[in-house]
């Protein structure tokens, strides 16, 4: 069954996880000579990671190799998608350059061996890289010389190419290195017939799953995330309040009956009230405790849920020992916050 995507993938795309996975799988089937990756992309469906950066760059490389232009995005039913899906029935990428690209005899650039033939080859290849993919600001003179202004411009072009594609630079291109492998993929010279692909690599060992977090650890994780989103530059009382609102809103967006989120919100509310000093610690403790006790009384939960519904709220979460324990911890930490602020 032919693969499909629902929305666009790449720079400026919608980037649904399932669509990203589909594109990553198909790119891994494209030979390097046709714009495929030199090493397979990790099929993870995620954005905002180093692997996503590789995926976005590979879309650019694939388009430029196939069409001589690139916009970094694959649209459903578009020209790039039609070409990409044609590789669905093929094997994965073959880790070798087009046969018209000579192998480097040594490193080129800053502190490189800089043989004349190697320097000239790198100059020729960099001139084929579009500016949007890290190509030179102006065409380089392919003279093979390792001195003078032309060589300085070459080193600068290597730095820009590496920074654009990898986020780092050392100003040098080594034989078989990451910079050389990507640079060679931009070679527009017509390749000869590729040799048969090597046998597939053995499957990678399955990662050992981390043990599941305890309930308390999960609650602490939700609390930490709420404080992180609250930001910095505020007093502890303000941070407590902002974090509580963040946790409360998350419950409303997800599930009001999530016992982990309920315990985290219970802690943050109790800490905010205790740290504000509006009520004494004992009063806050009684209030937090009575709130849970109130929801346990026969018949009161229905009345309380009816009242919440009139306010546009969802039904209250059921009281648990976990939420009560974290509420008590919030009172204790909030009281410490209040004392520190006083002194």
C-alpha cells in the first residue's frame, strides 16, 4: 500500500509526527546519488532535535538534487512528494558518493594538507551549493591554490557551509567526514551507474527501557514543569501562583480526573496560599484538608459538581491519599517560603 501524508513536512510545514515518520522512512530509501542521506535518518517523527535538523537539510538536498531548486518543504501530492514516494519500493541509502565525485586525497581548509587537486574539487563543489543551503556568497575561483585571498574566501565558505548545516564549524573538510559527505551530495555532475548496494547492516540492539517513574516522581515532574513555564524574575510567591495557574490550566486542557496532575495542583495551590501569608499555616492546612474531606462526604460531591458546572467548570477530581500528602507538603514548603521572605 502506497504511503501518504496528511499535511506538509519540512521548513514552514505543519509537521505532524506521523507525516514526519513517513518522510524519514522514504528519504532513507533514496540513494545518495539521487539526494538520499549518507547515513540513515532516525525515524522518530520529532521536531526540535538534531535528527530533525538532519531531516530538514535532507529535504533540501533531495529537492536540489532532483529539481535544481529547493524550498525545504514537502507538500501532499506536490512535485517533491511524487518523486519521493517513487522510492518506496527500493532499499535504503547506499553510503557512497556519486562516482563522478573524486575522493579527496587529504583535508582541505584551515590546517589541512591542501593539495591542489583537492582544493580545486572543494571549490567546484561549494560553487554548486545554493546559498540557502550554506553555499558561498559569491562563486569561488577554482584555481586549487592554498594561499592568497582566494584561499581565504574558500576557508570562509567552508565555515559558513558547516555552520548552516551542522551548527558548528572547524573550517576544514576531511576525506570521508560529515562535511565532505554532505558537500559531495550537491554534485550535479551526472553520476555513473552505481554499484550494487552493500548487504544491510545488522539490526541495532534494542534500547533497554527505563523503569517507570513512581507516582511521587511523576507528581514532582509536573511541578517542575509548571515552575519552568512560570519563568524567572519574580518573587517566590508570584512563582508559586503562576505555577499553580499553569498546572490548573493543564488539567482543564487534558483530564480533570488525572490523579497525578491533581496532586501537583494541590501542592502548588497549598504552597501559594501558605507563602502569601494571607492565611496562617494552620488555617491553610485546615482549608486544604477540609476541601478533600468535603468531597468525601456522601451527596456533597454531586452538589459541588453541579455548582462547578454552573461556573463553566468540569467536575472536581476525586480526593486521593496522594493529593492529600502533596497538599500537606505544599503547606510546609509554602510556610518556609513565607518565613524566608519575612527575614
